[in-house]
């Protein structure tokens, strides 16, 4: 089955046991939203998404060999 590499940053790493990245199997036409749901990451916990170094949304499709970067929503002031 095709896989993508998911890189998580800051507190999001807790969803994958504290690791920085994980390889995830994907199905055809799967979106970033579905990928995150499979990892148990609520969309509201994410802020910035990249697929292959380009800005993405939760509706962006992913496919074999893609690199997905996910940054959390961080409050500050």
C-alpha cells in the first residue's frame, strides 16, 4: 500500500508516541483531513499544513511518497 511521511511538530508529537515523524499508509484520493483523523489528531489542533514543502489545507489530497508537515495551533501574545 502507498505511504506518506508525516512530520509532526511541538505538542502534536504526543499523538505518535513522541516521535518526530511516522510513515502512514494512504488510500487513493485520501486527504490531509483523513490522514490526520487516522492518527487521532483533531483538525482544530492544527494550524499550518504543508505537503511536499508547499502550503496545504485539510482538503489537500496526498499520494505515494508525499511529505506532510503539521504544525499545531499555538497561542501566545
